[in-house]
C-alpha cells in the first residue's frame, strides 16, 4: 500500500498476444498460486497494465450466501482478463470480508455489487463477456479496482471493520467463524 503503481490508473494492454504479456501472465499465475489466492492484478506486481487473473473454486462459490450454490458447477477456471469493463447489473450490494497482498496482514468488510457483467479480452485476444454473482463478482470487482488505483480499504464504509487478520482469528467483534478466516480473502493479492 502506498506504492505509486498501486495508486494510479493502469494503461490498456496494447497487444494481448505479445510475448512479454504471456511472460507476465505466467509470472502472475505463479505468484497467485504461491499466495494461495483467488486473483491478482498486474499493478500488484508493479506492472501498470489493465490485466487481471483470477479463478473461483466451486467450494468457495458454494459457501457464499446468495451464490449459484444450486448450480452443478459454479467454479470459474483460471481467467486472464485484459482491458476489462465492469457493469453493475443491480444496485444491490453485499458486505463481505476481503484481504489483499497489497495490504498484508489486514482484512476488512467491503460492500460490492452482487451481480455484474464484465467484458474484456483473453490472452489470445478473444473477447470475454460474462455475468458474475456472489464471490465471482466480488473477486472481479476487487481485482479491477487495482486497475484504477483503488485498494479495498478505500471502498469500506465502516473502518471499524478493518482489522489484523490474526485478531479476527481470535474472535474480534464482527469477526466471522474461524474456519472462514482462511477463505475470506476475496483474492489474496
């Protein structure tokens, strides 16, 4: 938090198929996997480009209230999304716990739209146009905020719900169940 690349809007990816973009994506996937996260944005690895990666395991989506838990497969495979545009499809927002590698050791309750549409292009330059709800929508919004120089504490409406992750595990007021603490990071970026 505070690094200049995290505070400024990122530039569009000029050529999604360029070799340097492919290398960047490989490095970002490795970083996300090492952090056991659900997503990562290029500015978090100090590259000011409009590129995010994310995935949503089926067990995570099913554990979210209001998600598509009834769907047979609500997982979202690894997605590479460049030059994204997000459109809220409802005014309804849900409060959820988020963490971020750019704000290490902290978690906070953040309001996010419950249903969105996002568009962009893949690593191969193909268009992506998806509807997302629940945790999937939360991850996409969190990651795309990084592209506009916004970190999750800037979205919080009640800063008394910003706390050290370790304190949440010890039963801080407003905390979630202990087993949910390890899964709460909307993305571990």
